C-alpha cells in the first residue's frame, strides 16, 4: 500500500480533516517510510508531526492527536492588545 494513502486514512480516522499527509520519503538504512503530517495556516503549511511506517506499510509510530493539536495551537497567530 502507498504510505501516503495509508497515512491519509489513519489521519481521517484519528484526527479528522484538519491535517493531511505530506510527501513520503524512504530511509533505506532503516527500511521505513516517513510521512510528514501537515496543517494549513494562513501563512502556509506547517509540519505538526511525522508518521513512520515499516516497509510493508504498517504504522510503527504516529504522534497522538493531542500532540498534533498542541502543535497546531502553538502555531496559531497571537492576538495583540
């Protein structure tokens, strides 16, 4: 299975439509895929985590929903008084 499709399905099931997978990269030495998790802001997209998959497409590591939401909250523009 394509790692980006696998991560997209995982994100839809666990986080929702607020994030999307980025372009995957394969680490030959570690034999695993890395797919960044992107969040769109007014200033552009930011990476709020990375999902790691083994060479067969099984998710080995994914940041928790809470971790990604915390990164999204910390990237929100601050209101000035």
